[in-house]
C-alpha cells in the first residue's frame, strides 16, 4: 500500500484565511436585515406604549402652543407610530387632527387634518422635544 509520502505528496501547512472576517460581517448584515431592523433604524411601535402616549400628548400641546392659529386642534386618530433609538428615543407619530371651532383654551370639534410629529425623548433626563419641521 502506498502512503502520501511515497508519492511526493505532503499536505500544506494551515494558512489563516482572509475570508473569515468577511464571512462574519456578511452574516451580521444578513441577520440584521433578516430581523427587519438595523441598529438606529425606524421601527413600528404600539400606539398604546406609555412612551408613545407621552410623546403624542406632548407633541399636540406643543403644536397648539406654537401655531399662530387661534383655534385648537385635537387628535381624532393615530395613523402610525415609529421609533428610532438615537441619543434617546425619537418618535415619529402620524395623527389625524381636527381643527376645532373653539379658541385654544376651549376644545370642541370640526375640520379634519393629518399631522406627523417627530418627538425626541430622553426619559433619563426628563427631557422631551418636538423636532422641526412638523408636517400639519
């Protein structure tokens, strides 16, 4: 019986491959995309989440304070909510709004409109900001 040394064959010593890091990076990207979200990306969130409700109430009150319209706008429904982890949490909330017949200090009804608010929340600092521009 012949052995590998009889034929002049000797296995090459193991050389580290440069492809290993590329494979791990590729797998990381595939896993992140497969899960549907990348770090720092916008993700859908439940409108009933406490942070969303706080951000929504804050956004509506700030919107009413900052507009020059003498009439109050109120929420009639939430279309969608997304959040993004930044240096805190950024909420992007799209809501149906109604312009009321009442001055800002007395809510009532009428005149639907769609608004999208971006709110930056840093709960550990007790800080919340309405980001510009607001689309309303």
